[in-house]
């Protein structure tokens, strides 16, 4: 339970940091479509970081996406 909260909190922190960086980078008059792009990119980056952390720490197998079939 604590591990899930830690992973969720770290994903939320990554989302906030990426969104803040993109708001500073985007040109001054922001429209609603700009906020949608910022949220989409921040969500994508946060989910990618979350997946990489889970895949590298929890799954100990070298081949994460492939399983050998039993004959």
C-alpha cells in the first residue's frame, strides 16, 4: 500500500513539474488548446516515468514483454 502511494505521489510530482515547465516555455497568450496540450504532454511524461520505474524495480525479469512458452 505504501509503495503504491509513493509511486502515485512521484507520478503526480513529475506531472506538476512538467506542466510548470511547459507553462513557462509556451508563448504568453495561452488559449484553452494550449492548456490541453500542456496537460496531455505532462500526462504522457508522468505515465512514461511511472511505467519505467515499475518495470525497472518490480519486474526482475530481463524480458519484460516476452515470455517463453512451455513445450
